[in-house]
C-alpha cells in the first residue's frame, strides 16, 4: 500500500484549543488562545465598513475572472499607501510594488521562496520567541533559520542582547522584524531601539523583512507604521509583509500583500517578475473578494473614515482590557507582577505564567491560553475581569 509508512503528526497546538474550548461545558470559560479579535459580546464581528463595501461589490461586480499574478492593481496601490504613507517618495519614484497574497501567511511564504530562489545562501534570523509559523514557513523553503534574543526567561524585552546578536549576523542575511504588536510577546521596540537596529542593518548590509500584521492595533494606524517608514526612507531595499486579517477583520478571506521596495524602478520590474513566477507555482492567482473589499474601503473617503474609526474602537478596547486586567489583579497582590500587560501592545501578551500554571488555568478554571503563557487579550470578557483575575491569582498562589 502506498500510504502505509505515513505517520500522523500532532495537530497545531493553538488550533487544537478551539475544539477543547468548544467542548468545555463551563459557562464561565475564557478563550484566550486563538488569535482573533472579539467584541464585548464575545464575537468576532464583521466591520460595518466591510459590510457596506461588500454590498457595493455585489451590486457592481460584473465578472469573476482572474485578477492576475500580482492581484488587484488598486488593492496593491492602496495597501502600499496605507503602509508607507500616501506621500512616500518611494511611491512617487515607482520603487514600490505590492503582490497580493492569501493572507499575511501567504506573503511570508512567497517571501521565503523568493529568498531561497533569488538570494541563494542567505539565512534568515527570527526573534526568540516569534510566531511559530515563522519557523516552519522559512524552514519549509529550505532557508537556514537562526535566532536573535528578544524576550528572555524573565519575561523582559532584552534589547541589549538583541543588538549584540544582530551585530554578529553574517553580511547579507535576512532579518525578520515585527513592526508592532510583537507576536507572541506584546513587547515592542522603542523608537530609539529601532534607530539602533537600523544602524546595524545598514552597517552589516542586512536585508530587513518587516512583518506588519497588526497595523492600527498598537498605538494607531499612522503611529504603528513609524518603524516601517523609517526603514523605507533610509534603505534602498526592503521587504514588508502586510495582513488585512486583523485590522479589516478579514480572517477567512485571506487577504495580504508582499510589498517590495527596491533601489530603482527598473530593478522593481526584475523583482516583480520573479515574484509573479513564484506565485504562479504557489497559488496561480490570489483570491479576489477580500482585496476588493479593502480597495473599496481605502478608495472611498467615507468608507475609509468609518473603517479608521472602527480600527480605533478595536485598538482602544484592547488597551482598556489590558489596563483593566492589571487593575483587577492589583487587590490580589499581583498588580506589580503583571504590570507588563499594561505596557505591552496589540492583541497578545506574554503573561509570564509557566506551563504548569497554564495547565491549571485550563483544567481547574476553564481559562484557555497557549502553553507558553501567551494570552489573547482581545479575547477577554470585560464584564468578567475579576473572575479571570481570581483564576490567575489561584494558580499563582498555589
């Protein structure tokens, strides 16, 4: 038999939490594992701007034909403006090109294959820790994956160790940086830290790949783009992966882009020809619906304003949940221990809870976190903050 030697592999640990949570009969359960935004009702809503854009598309679309290897032209233009700023000199010089991809994950895979095929011998450096899929995507493309320190065992951002390691990376290697809302830790670099990273990247001739999955969820749409624009303005070449899953709520529509900045418009044509050929072997043409929604929203001033307001609502709610959890933990003697939750940015927090405490939270209190102690702050029910705080206190004081 052909399949006799095929072995079963473990299921994804995060996706496995979905099933465990769904079958838990405890009415006071918390789903802080899966990385999706939830509103006050515990739902992952469709944004109002998205519903309006979809209705317009239903009314005016006349075809479902292919949209080409790089995707929708209007989407590529508008997402590049959102990331780099409408007045970016790179856009005016035609040094920027966006290739539409199936989500931010698709953008990462396209980037991985591009590096493997067109920049042979280059290794890639990831933060320790990082989003686990980063590890597998680049390894699957055959790249040598190495790591630089980021957050240590003391659950603190270690910029000094990060910079020291970056200063040892072989010239020409690729370094992946999280633009904001670091996944999984929630710890972000300061502007001074970013300037130091840029100096090293430039001095060692490294190729930066900036993963920008959470624009708008940290300090705001414009503020979160600061590091990306800093690098784009200072360097001749840059790779950026952008995702519309979180800030547009288009999780299942799989909408993202790989944005490439080159030193000239002519070189951009060379690079885009390679990306198109690589994408052809991966998915041929990207899906249209999500990108059409994004283009409709960003291209219409009224819809864009509504969308920006909704992004700010989500960002503000997450920030309030962070502050609220720290406040709820304070009377239990844990405010100082967990003060970092209020400092972190984005959906996720490295709580500092160990594996045993995470297991006790799950089996004794029906609180579901990823085993490393990562919590999706956006999954917290604000009306039950005191209940969650008491559960955390129980496992910490055991």
